[in-house]
C-alpha cells in the first residue's frame, strides 16, 4: 500500500485547478470525411507544451494568457499551424488533409513525429491501416492480427493463424477490443483469418507493457481497435473481390456534419464457387462460409454531446446434410461523449459481447457453448493544467458462461448440461499523465478490480486485486530518451484449450475457489532514438515478466462436457524475459520496419516435468520480421514481408516400447525438443488504376511463401512401411506457395 | 473473370498441405522397465518384461530375464512365476477367478513394483450388427459402422475394453473403452465412430470386462495416441504399477463375436 500513498502524494499538486490558465480545446478531424483523428499531436509554441487527441479526436490544452502558435500534426497528413491569442478559453476544431504517400520528399518535413520519444508510455505500437493494406497476406485477405504478429514481442501461435502470443503470454491473455467491446474469439475458418475487416477500421493500438490503468482484464496485452465513424460530408463506398471473400462498405452523412453511418459486409464464397464447378467437388447440401457485418452510427448532438452506436456480427457456418457447426461473435457498443467543461471530457459506454459455438450431430442432438458479456464503462478525463492530465473511471462486467451442453430433443436421458456460471467483475481506476520537468514525464495510475461468481457459492470466491501501472520517460536529448515501466495485470477469465493456436471449441470459464486469477508483473525498460529528423525510429526494449496462477491440465483431461474440469486443472508459475529491437521508417517511397525479438518463456507447474521449469510451447528464442514497401511509381508499389522464428518447443518421444505388439512412444521431458526453424517470405504488388474523379481502383497480386518452403506445421511419428518396421518422423506442412489476386475499388 | 478466380483458387488449395518424411535427432533415453501383465479368467498369470529403447532403434527388444515375480489372489494363494524366455514369465497355481483381486509384485535388482487388479465375471456380448455410416467422407465405397450389443449388469459399475479385428488382423491404432457409469440400461449398444469397415469385411470384436484403474490406463493411452491429431501435448499414460513402472497389470474376462458385412 506504500505505492498508493506515493500516488496520492503525486496527485495532490495535480488536483489544484490553476485558474490563471486558459484552455484551447476541440476536435481534430479529417477534412474530406469528417472522421476523428485519434492520436494527432497538438503542440503550443513557443512553450512546447503538447497533447494528443483521444479516441474521439478530442483535445484540450491549457496555457497562461499570451500569444501562441498551435501546431497540429498527424502521420500521413499535412500539418496545420495557426496563431492564437489566449485571453479566454478557445474552442478550435481543426481539419487535416491527407497527403498522398507517393509525394515523398516534400511531405517528410511536415509529417514527422517524435511521439515515440516524447511520451512516457512504452511498449506501444500504433498500426497505420494504410500500411496494413500493403502487407502481403495469405489469400490476399488483409488482416490486422497477422500484421501485429510482425511487431517485436508478438509472435504467431501457429502457421497462418491469427492467434498470437505477447511477451510470453498465452493467446487468451490478449484483450482484443473492437470499439470497447471485448471480442472473445477473433478468428474465422480454423483461425486462418481474423474477424476484423480492415475496410472499417480506423486505428489499432497495441499495448505490450506499461499498460495504462484504463485497461484491464487480461494478463498480457491490449489490442484496442477503433472502427470508422463514417463520412459525414458525402457518400462513399469501398469494396473488393478476392479469392476468399468479397467485401463492400458504404458510408455517408445522414445529417451533414452531424450524423453519419458506415455499414460494411464481407462474405467468403468458396462454397458458391465450388458448387458451380463441374464434377460435384462440393456435394449439394454442403455449407461452408463465413461472414462479417460491421455498422456504426454517430450523432453529434451539440458541441458538448456526441453519441455512437457500433455493432458487429460475424459467423462461420459449416454444414453437411443434417450435420452442422457454426460459431461466431456479436458485439454492440453504445457510447455517449459528454463535455462537462473544456477541461473535463467524459465517455459512458454500454457494451454487449457474445461468443457462441454450436454443432448438431443430426437434427435433434445439439451442442452449444459460449460466453456473454454485459459491460458498462464510465471514463472521465480531467485536463487539469498543462502538465497534468488525469483519467478516472469505473468498469463493470457481468458475464454469463455456458461451459457446454449436449441436448437431445427426442429424449433427455443422454443430455449433459454443464452448470452455467455468472460472474461480476468491477474495476475502478485512476491514472495521471504528468510532465514533471523538461526532461522527465510520467504516466502512473492504479486499477483496483474485484471479481466473484454469484450463482455458485460453494466454488466461488471474492477476489480483490490492486494493479499499479507506472512508466517514466527521461528525455536524454532532442533525439533520444530512456523509459522504464512496471505494471501488474490480472485476469479472471480462463480459456480451456487443448491447442496452442486456439479453436472455436475452446471454453471460457471464470476464476473460482480452485482456479485463481492470473496475475502478471512486468518490468520493462527501453532506449529510443530517432534518426534523420524523426524519419527513422528505433528502439531497444528489455522486459522481465512474472506470471502467477497460469494453468494447464492433468494428462488426458477431456475439455468437452467435463463436469469435474476444475479438478483436472493444475496451476503454477511462468516467467518470460527478452529483448526487442525495432527499427521503423514510416515515410518516403521506401517504408517498413525490422523487428527482432530474443526471448525465453518458461513454466513451472506441479505435476508436469517433475516440477521443473520447462519451455512454454510458444517459446521462441529468435523471432525476426522484416517488412518493406517500396513505391516504384505513383501507381505501383511492391511490398514484402519476411519472417524467421525458432521452432516451437514440442514434446517428442525419446524412447519407445512394445505393448500388445504395438509401438508406444515414451516421453522423458516436457517440450524438450524444437520444431525446425520457421521462415517464409511473402510478396505483393499493388497496381492502382488511373485516378478518376469518383472512382478509384486497384489490383493486389500477392504470393504467400514465395520460395515455397514447406514449413513444419506438426511432426508426427509412424512405423515406416518400406523400412522394416523402423519408426520414422513425418513433417506435415500446410502451405506451399499460395498466389492470390484481389480487386479493390473506392467510389 | 470468374474463370480466372476459379483457376487460382484451385491452385491455391492444391498447394495446401503436404507430408514428408524427415530426419530428426532424438535424444537417447536410458532404458526403463516395461511390464505387460495379464491374468484372464481360468488362466494363469502371464507377464512380459522388456526395456524401452531409443526411439529410432531397430534392434531386437531387450528383455528382463532375472526378475522375481509373484502373484497373490484375495485368498492369499501365492504363485511364483517362472521364466519362459523372450521376456515372458508365467504362473501355474493361481488361476483367474471372478471377484478376486490380484496383487502382482515384480522385483528387479533392488527395485520392487506392485500393482493390483480385480477380475470381474465375463461380459455378455450378445451380437454384432452393422449399419451404413452416414458421415461426410471422400471415398467411393460405402462405410459401415459395427455395433456391439452388450447385456449389462445394471447394479454395478462396469468398465469395458474393445479390440477389433478386420479379416483376422488386429486394428491397433487405438483402444475403445466404455463405462456404464451414466447409464442404467440392461442392454447397451456401443459403436466407435472412429472405426469404419467396408463391404466384405469380417469383423471380430473382442470385449474385455476390466476394472476402473485398467480402464483409466487405456483411456489415457487412447488420449496419448490421439494427441498427435489434436495437437495437445503427449504424455506417458499413468500405470497402475507403483514406483514408476511403465505398462499395466490387467485382470480381465472376455467374450467375442464376429460378423461379415454383406
């Protein structure tokens, strides 16, 4: 509790509202569409005090009476500068114009940013959605989750998968938020494609460490995804036809500058194509597709009140005659932005999120499982004075867990219905961003959460966890800084999974008397340096993470419909440490990044590996990504991505024995072997059509795994048919070279 | 346009997924003792002792030839097993009787391993039937599933192990296990959907009545043999022997039936 005391002391000067300051506040939007720009930088010269716009494009900055020059910049947009005289509070909305990427040299000076070295937060990445679009991917489906995996500290759970591990955390430790709603299963088609349609996504921010206390609930990372609001000036459409899916989105104003919408859909159509082909490749009655629908409506009621309604619905459907399987998520968020004053911004959100999975064996035997989450968040931002921005708020989640039920409509005798669970998670947080002096700024806060199940008193337990979050930035000079952060994160949800990559059959369960919440503590430090007038950013970060109450199963545990599952769960500790090097060039004709991670992740669980430390399945010593895009001409750009990673840790047999005449493998240590190293290069070429006034087209040609390396997806052992009963190892590979073509249009 | 997409789509899927035999280095493992011990109704106890070998070794099995093995029944009758060669030891005096619990002790050097197993009365496999298997598959031939009809004792928990033979050959990819813990029917119809047969196959089902520990062992063995498919971590099934001995001691009674799929 010493820490809390320290924070309170630090907060005292901040709470004194200094009256000699005046405030400039407003929204930063994109000129052509009216979209809020998230994370635009606002700087007051000559005092060089700055701030950034929040998730709704709002900013507020205070200064003493006087004359200033305000500079508003955002990567990829022309910087706007204005003179202002502060003699009272000013409301100033600013519109920025997008610069075309092709015009390299001229723009460079205008759009550089030194945010990475100026801010206290570390281990954060903001993905530029325009960069995501250029990166080559499997079957041409642009995918933000796969792009994330190319960043340092984030590794792919398995080939082609959207599942990922952040700094030694398991895949269920990532909080994936779509307009504040947690998405519980973010993949389609056995994990190969994510549920996020990049046409409707505005901003993606990834927190790997130093996570602000605003966020909580998962133990490794936060992926905060914001959907577009919809153009409030004119109607606009966008679409694409690819090998796997077709997508279309339409946006436009309902009331000019006041109310707009965006609606977007995507559907895969392998089933439709296969059905129309000669020679029944797909028998009639077969269903095999997924779809996503995104919609958002926003209404600016007044200068002080804005409303947003976002919705997402996506499902995978697989069926053959009377057998069927389907799964998916739906989420909905209603938000109300309210300005109490120029210096007090608030947002209240009502959130719904649901994931369900089901199959039917024939028409009358039905299985289903899932989770539903009703959430409420209330967040206040106090722009106290030029040096302090304080956030405080509350978050509440009421969750319903359906761990699975198998029900027959004919007779109830075989029915297995697992007890549904209900749980409440409540959190309160406070967080301050403070400029201590010219060289040091800090971001610190505390989140307190509580959790309990309340329909099952025997197995329930009330938990309270206090999570301090601190990061400090020491600015060494114009070009470099040093940062340190510590954070504690807790997680009251546990994903029961037999695989590393995540499957739709995985089941979420709440913490209980037996299964204690996961708690991770992470300490990280980093050195940041920019080169060539901030065109090239580089960083080196090292981290150490300690994980408590991570879980595994006793050998041979059935996950499906196991009423005693809690007795089969064993828990222990984990630790992860590593270093990450990141060099990035955001601007110019040649853009891209290089990331290298060296790390180690180990677990120690009583009952596994004789209680000794062993490498986690997803422990990868080396993980390298190189992403390069080059604009050959104004209309033609070439991109490539190369990845190299140490193979996953696996358990292979070290011995064998015969039992009933059959060869049985004998295992000596957990995860004591390595899969072969994984490497792959993808290429893509984007050809833009001639620009016409209201119609833009482009073609994407891409090849996944261009040098056709058969990377090991899994290795299994069998008796050789040719070689006299000798055992042999067989490597299973999923993808050789996979070419694809996508046609995109904007109208 | 659609033609182009179709062609590329086909190419994409053809190139997906491939298998290849590779060389891989596995660590040597020190030899550990493995026991395969059985006592069947009205028969003496038979034990086979061998050692684990390195995974890729093709050498003959190494047997333990100097073990001292004894078996007791519930009435303390004792039998000292004698070595027959090839790792096999057999008893003479104690024969399997329903309701008896057998205690097997194996001494090798200064190490002693012990297991207990209870013998239940013969299961009653009444008949086999078959029917068309109506699941998605990509062969021309019709698949059949074979159902075993068992008369079950509803007053006690029963544990069953099934072994299948196709045209005389044992299908040893995995084991089928079944327990009546959740049912109180006097007739059980059991089929394992993982196994399918073709027209003309002669199918033999061998049914064992076993105790709970042996049932658990074969269940774990099943999970382990299947783990390569589910990508979960493989493990050594926990034996009913003490002291870390690999293998099992199974007291069992059996019944069998055959059927030809026409």
